[in-house]
């Protein structure tokens, strides 16, 4: 009996696009999820690209609910997210992730797990002051009051990417500008056909 194998290239051919992992990193309130949802919507509706959005909060409610916020738990959170994204990319999807992912080593590890050719680091670069003004969940206020220990940007560090593929300064760029920059990058790469 002959075994037939289907690989990532086979899946890409029927989808008419290459897989990609768009890893959005930045402080809480920087706009990661908003941008990811806007990009996903346009890729799906305008370009008919098969996508999936993974959000840090959603994974922490399910797959990663056993993890806390210690440095070790944060690293494991990112490792698991990378493994899920790798499987989805292998299925031929364009995967968008919205994770604070505060440590460079964890993001570098995610790149290696997923594939340096597929992984696109997007720094959603928003100043701490602006993130605190937005603060949609009131987390910064709680962190400043000492109610949330190890909060990134307040009592726990955020290590900015050194060489992200895409840098989005959300203090100067509109949502439309951010979305357009990402989609233009994907066509230039070219990940989209």
C-alpha cells in the first residue's frame, strides 16, 4: 500500500496563498488585537485568504488557563501559542497572533518553532503613556495601585523588538495606515499571490 502525503506546499496551492504567521507584540492597549482583526477581515473578505486570529486572552481562557504570569509561565504561554500557530501555518493558514510577548528570547524561540521563513514580527509600538490612556480593561490603573503584580510595562519589563519586520507607531499611524502597511508587506514578500 502506497502512502500519500500532503505537505504545506500542497495546501498552499489549493489555497492560492502561502502560509504566514503575523506575530503582533506590544504593550497592553497598544492596539494589537484591533489591528489583527482589521487585517484579518480585509484578508478574508477582499483577498479570500484563509486566516485565523489567536489572541492572548482567548488562549489564557482555554489552552493556557493553567498558567500564571511569572516569567516561566509567560515563556510557556508563548511557546504553546507558537506551537499552535505552527500547526495552523502547516495547514496553510495566515495566522495572526496578538500577544504582549514581553521577552525577546521568547519571541526568538517562537520564530524558531514556527519557521524563520513564515514568522513575521510586528511591533505594535505605542508609548506607555498612550496605552495607559486607552486602558480598555482598567489594567494599568490596577497595576499602578499594586493590585496586579508582574504587569508588563509597570512592574515587569517589556523588551522591544530589535529588528521587527514591521514597526507600527500607533501614536502616529491610523488603524487604516497600520492595516495597509501589513498587507503591502505581505504582497511585497510575496506571501500572497
